[in-house]
């Protein structure tokens, strides 16, 4: 059994409110380097909350298209990295084991984008990767405005980590039949969505059966990840970027933004919202 890392740390704080100082404590989310390797070959290091890391490993592998399904991941090993045996962990390594076909694909991709040391970018190929065309999403279902608001409002009560820290993002999956099916939290909105992807894939749930809801703005990376998930509808509390909107239109995705208690704005894919 791998030792768990507490995703929350309690700190002493000095507060200035109403013209006076008070002392007390606050809970803050943990953030630490999480290295991801495949067959002991380093691939990426992300800053993430040490929570639901198996889901993160699965979702990252899927959204980066390193594997096509979770069945292609043979094993996930979580290793705490310490400077000394009894020292607190300074990071985590997620060691994934995949087959030879997946490793050949990964190695070819790594050679393809390799650039000169210190160039700051990996040449034209890295631009192509950043702006890669999204996957077309399934048709999915149509939703009433009341359903969209119910999906968004289901997030807050389930955000256990954010309730303690007020400092993390959440990504959830909601269906009309089951309500909020699963929710994942992280300091990074991309990580939260990867964790959600991994959790859905592990349970066999299809993103096309419901709505993906998020507590962040909608960036191109989130749209790309949602398209790989096969999510026809992405709802978020804040607005999309112009590039995210263009990519969502390419994917045929419905983007619902600025989703608050008083309403929302449909920015793309209006055919899935029943007017």
C-alpha cells in the first residue's frame, strides 16, 4: 500500500479584517511535482494536487493520446520521491507500463518533436501539436436550460477539497438520470479534467451520455481534452477564449459559458440546448 499524501496543509495566518489583525489558521491545498513516466522513460512533470492520482495517470495518457483506452495501460505504480528515507515527499512519480506498440508510438513522437537544446520550443511540430485539430464529438443529447443549470449547481455541494481551501478547480460529469456521477478536484483545471477523464474511463462511463461541468474559464486545452473524451457539451462558470471557441466549433461541441445561478450563455453548438 502506497503511503497517502495529505492534499491539504493547515498553516498559521495573520488576518487583517475590519481594521484589525487577528491570528488563526487556514487550510491550503497541497501542490507538488508529479512526474509521469512510461516503461521507466520520463515523459512529463506536472504540478498537481496529490489526490486521485490513478485517475490522473489514466486521463493524462488518454488526453495526450498515448493510449487509446485504459485497457492499454498494463500497470500504474505510484512512487513517493524523497531526498532522504524519512523526509517528507518532495514529489511523486506515476510509473505507467504500456505495451511495445504504445512505446514505439511515444518514442516516434518524442523524436519527431525534438529540437535544439535551449530553443524554448520544439520547432514547427510543437505548434502543430498545440493547435492540433480536435476530434469531432458525438451528437449527444439536447438539454433544457433547467438541466444545464442543474448540472452546474451540482458541483458546489460536492467540492469537498474546495470547501476546505477555496483554492482548487473542479471538473464533474452530470447526467439527467443520475445527477452528478463523478467529480474530481485539483489546483490545475487541466489536471481536474484529466482526473475526470480517467475516472470515467475506468468506470466505463461515456462522456457522450451527459454534460461535463467545470469551475474555470474555457481554454483551448480544455476543449481539446473534452473532445478526446467525446464530450458533446462543456459547461463552465467563466467565459471561453476566442481560440477555444473556434476549436469547439471545429469539433461540433456545445460550449455553455458564464454559467451562474442567474443563467448562462451558449457560445457554440446551440442545437443541443432546447430553446
